[in-house]
């Protein structure tokens, strides 16, 4: 769906909602049944529920740790656990999911053999920033369920098979960035109405930015090649370098800035995290899909991230 298909902001008082946007996409798709639209509406509901708790976490007793350790070896925050439970509960009730997989769970959740979709998600990305009121978010990817594959095979599809993906930034505004393969569109939550409205149609990555985002605290553990790149991007040159360094430490925040303003985001492998820190299924694939849909690129240094075939849930 292109920007030209939307009336200009000057010609209407009521904006296009997320559900209207998805419904228009369904109407343009031959053979669409409405199930995908319903699934996205349930995702939107889960996000709005999580948003309400994020906004009041300090008053609702949802700051701090639960005392548990997740499958990633990380201490679980109370808000992490809450967001995970909301996503599972709302998506389970949709009736459209054959299975779900979460960054917070050891195993996939198998729901409904007749469900047509598999949803993988990070319920609350950047949760180490919760207590200091830095932007956090939710990331998800939707895949089609294939009847000739086992449940676990359906959860381990490469990113180029994504049917839809998005992320939400809980910041000064709550922003829902979403794509179904027809461009990338951003929606902003009107807190008074409780609805997402189209605010950023047809997002395109700038051809070139002037910032880079990477955790330079890991420099001593990087490969010599990565260290050389880091020195290069900070060196003076006539072609626009040095780039400015911007790093929040919350993927949704750093990736959103890079998507909107251009530049580079990297979380390279190092001697401590030999495969890198980002999780392929729950973080790298959805973000790679969105960046490629917006005209950018996403790579592991050799190949497109979307071509990597996952071997396990974590």
C-alpha cells in the first residue's frame, strides 16, 4: 500500500487506524479470509494492554526483578513476565495461532492445529532499561503455518518467509511500526482514544545517515576486522565520516532511530558472545525484514540475515 492511496492529512479530520490499514490490505489480497487481520488486531490489543502497564509500572509495583532467570541466562524483570503473559494470553484467545514462541520461554507453545499462523516475539525488548525510564518495546514476526511441517519446523522458518513483522516503541509516544511486505508504515497510539493512527506512511531508510549504533564497551572482545571497521567509521574523510555515535542499549530504540534517520546499527559477535547477542528469531529476523522492506539492508557480515536457517528456538 503506497502513500498515494491515502488521502492527504489536509483533507480529512480522522486519520487511518491500524485496523483500517490492515483491512485495506486484506481487501486487496485475493482469497483473504480476514484471519490475518483479526490476528493483527489481537496483537494491537496485547500491545495496548502492555503499554498501559509500562506507563504505570512504577505505581503498579511492576519494577524490579522476579528472582527468576530466563532461558537466555538473564534475570527476569516483573514487567518482562507481565508482557510475556499478556502476549500469550491474547494471541492464544485469537484462535488464529498454531503456535507461539517467545524469547522468554524455553519451549514453543503449541495451541491449535487449525491455526494458520505462527507468531514469534520478544515481549519486552530492552528490559534492562525499565528501571531508568529509557525506551523499551515489543518485537514480533508472523509466519504462515505449513501443514506438511512439524510444529517445531514451522517455528524455525528463515526470515524471508515472514508474512508480517513489526515492533513497538514505548517512548514519549507509543509507536507501532509494521509491514506485511508492502512497505513499512508507522502508527502512533492516541492515548485518549486507545487507537493506533497512521502517522508515518511508507517509511524509507535514508540512502545515507551520519550516525552509527554499536556497544563500544565490547571493543576489546571484537575481532580485528570489527575493530578496524570501528576505527574507520570514526576517522575523518571527505565522504562524510566520521559518523556520530548514538547508542541507547535498547534494540527497538536504536533500530527505530536508524530506520528513520539512516546510518548503521551493529551488534557483532565477540569472544564472549560468539554468535552475537541478538536473537535471530525474536529480534534480528523481524528487524531485518522491516529494514529490507524500507529499502535498507541487514547482514551477518556475509549473507542476508533473512536467508539464515534457524536451527533452534534460542
